[in-house]
C-alpha cells in the first residue's frame, strides 16, 4: 500500500468506548417489568440509540483532537470516564428513586445542608471509588494497547468496524425513533412506558405532522403546564376574619417517614392512646411522597406542584400571615435544617425568628434536643396569649434510635442501599430499626403531651399528629419514598384532637363513625380546616386546594400527591399518575390502589385530571 498509513488510534479508541457505554445504557432496561417481545426489542434499540446519539455529539466535539496525537486520546479518555461515571450515578439514583438525575439531585449535590436529611453509608462511596479506578485502568490499558498495535492492522480493523457498527447504528436510531413516534400517535402505553428507564432518551413524535398534513388528530394526552416563573395570585382575595376570632392554641407534631399502618399499640403506645380521644382520619394522604412536597402541602394547603413558582417568588403561606395578624406566639422546631429543603424561603419565610433547627448529632439525638427545646420554649411563653407550634422529628427517616431503646431486637448494622432487596435479611433488619425509631419518638411525643397537660394547655388546644410522607419496604416493589405514589408512600397518620370547647360547637362530617373518618382526606385540607376554625370568613378556594374537614358536608373524590416531576390522583380504587410538565413523551399511568400494579386496558379519568390541572393553575396569574 503506497503512502503513509493513516493513524487510526482515535477512531478505534472511540468505538471501544462506545461499546462500553452501550452496555451501561442497556443495564437500565432491568428496571422495567412485564416485558413483551415487541416492547423489549424497541427499548433495547432505544438504549443503543441513546448511547449512539451521545457519542455522535461527542465525536463532533472531539474530532479536532484526533490530530493531536496522544493528547487527544487522554483528553477523550477523561471525558469518557466522566460520562460513564455520570451514567452509573444515574443508574443507582434510578434504582433508589425511579427517576433520572434531575433538579432534586442537583439540589442535593449543591446544598450544604442537604446531608442533614440524607443518610448515606460508606458502601456507595467505596463502590463509586472502585468504579472510577476501574474506568481509569480500562482507559489506560486501551490507550496503551491501541498505540502499540500495528498501523496496518488498525486500518483494516477500523474499516471492518465501520461496516459492523456505523451503518447498523444508523438503522437502529431510525427504526426505534419511527417506532416510538407511531406508538405515541396511538398512545400505546405498554411500549411508551418502557422508554422512561433510558437515560437521556430523546423521543420523536409525529403529532403535529400528521395533524397538519394528513388531517389526523392524535389521541389527546392530558398535560399539566406549570409555569415555573409565573406570577403568584395567592390568595385570590384578601383574607377576612370574623369580629372575634377563636385564638385557639395549635400544636402540630410531624415525624418524618411515618406511614399510617405502622401506628399501633406496639410501636407507638402514646400515640395509640392519643388516638382514643381524638378524631382519626384513616384514609389520609400527604400532598407529596417526599419531605419537601409533603410539608409544603401541609403548610400551604396547596398542591405541591406550586412549590416551584412559590419558591421562585419566595411567597409565604397564608397560614402564618393570619397567625401573625392575631399575634400568635409562633415556634417551628425542626430536627433537620430548614435550609434544605428550602422551607426558610417558602413555608417559614415570614417567621425566620421563630425557627429552631440547629441541633447536633444523629437523628434520634436531634429529636431528643428538639423535644427538650420545645418544653423549654413552652415555659418561656405567656400562656394567656395564643400559641402555635410545629415540631418536625427525623428519627424514623434515619432508622435512628438509642441503643437502650430496642424493643424490636434490631441490630445496629448500616443499610447498604446498593444491595437491598425485598425479603433480604437487611430489609428485615431495617424494618425493626424503623419501628424502634418510631417507638423512641413516640416516647418523646408522650413527654410533650405531658408538658402540655402540666401547663394546663392540653384540654383547650388543638393538637395534631401527622407525617410528611410514608415509607415503603417493598410492599409495592420499591424501597423508601419518592419512588412511587402507592399508599405505603403517601398514606400517613392524621390524628386531630379538638379543644374540648370546640368539639361541642362545630359540625362534624356526616361520614364520621365514632371518632373515625374513613373517607379520603388530604394534607391540603389542614390549612383550610385550621383557618376556618380560627375564624377566617373566606371560602377555602380563595387560598387553598383543600377543604375544611370539620364541615358537615366534607367529602373528597380524590387526593392529590406530587413530587418533582409528577402528580398523582388517589381515589378509593385507583391511582392516576401524570406529568407536572408539558408531557408529550409518556401517556398517563393508571394503577390499582390495592397493589399499585398498572391497569393497561383502563381509560383515564379525564374529568379528574382536568380538575387537578385547573387546581394547579388556580393561584397563578
């Protein structure tokens, strides 16, 4: 062969890394269930297609460096390592939370106070360090091997790989894009839903084209267009009070990650006794399946999708405007730092001086300190003036408890999130740790109720116990929270003790049986209930998406629970899930409430979805 043989180091190095990255993309397919041959084949092609598109863009960016010799190889190696590590991080994030790297993950990584709410063991750190070392060694070995290989052989190999890789990849990209577009036209959920596990997947849809050129109107997909930078119109009307408001003392106790089914005589004896003299909402749902959105819905009485525009506008809650107007002595005691989630810039923005959240130590130790702080705070207040206190404890979230409080015989081993599986010894251990943590916080709850009684405040105060969200232990296929909208993650305790004088005066729901309300209720109902009891004359619709629970005609057809990207509509038999953002990628999910399994042949309840979409726009200009 005449002339100088072209150097093929860069193309071969590039193709070898492409194959490695394709393998990582394919690993994500294990997160889908119930594959059929067609949808698995298309998802398989979709994963390869996504990797190919990423590398096509990389090739354009790195092309100029192919002429810089060894430097180009080492620079490319560095970029490939970053990409593959990002994919592995995303792989484990999806394993834990069932979503890809998004705003929440970035928020965690960039927030100095985030680790106050995150418990991570050493195992993931060691694992990722091991992967980094492995990738570095792989790239160095590959570079050394390619450089030492004969140029004539590399030329032949590269030409052969071009035929085996490039043309098939073009065919794969075109095939899966067309297949996705056609599936989208007919809203084939079985196929479309399989693509959501693929990172960086870019869909192709034909909706506009077929409507414009073929006079075919695709099946309408309900979309929720939340304007993140929209102006706030909240409340809709100025808040008005009756002439003589009921300045009742209000004490709200909320423990992180407590699902309703775990509260019983065994795990929470003090709370169980408290339930006997209170109204118990047995079918109550948080407004979110994670702390940020659960507490937001509780404090605002709004659907949690409003978090984004309200956080952007730094708009506080009407609840605290009213309490301040009535000269309440306000206290927020939180075991976790309120800088993250950013409650200081949302829920508590008007009451910065009323927050105590700088406790030290492990979660149970912080709860102990918060308990003592609350009791000391009570001693310092003028009990002739109205009091409002919100306490947030964290031990159940971190499965944290002192060694001497171990009624369920749990070991002290750390949870390894990377290897956790249903019915493993680890999950049995963590269930025991979880119940120990609740048992310990229940002891503190008893102490705080005793303090209220000793101060003569208990009988004529409104006392609430609840949680920000639930906690799942693979009952519906996932672990923890923020992974799905099953009842394990959204259904939480809601126990309300009315003041003795008020119990005799107000109308109770006609559906109340004894002290039990079995009909649907929601965190969004708490604020309109409190403000109605205090004496706000406005209708709840002026400032809330909720209803007054203590209304004779109180009835909910559904509850709304949201997270970073999705809304769920929870009814007595089904759960509808749809996107918070303009969603032309995936059709709505319909799931059986009892087992959270998808119902593929059911029609969406468009009426309820439209109602929630309107609720989510109600307080935006």
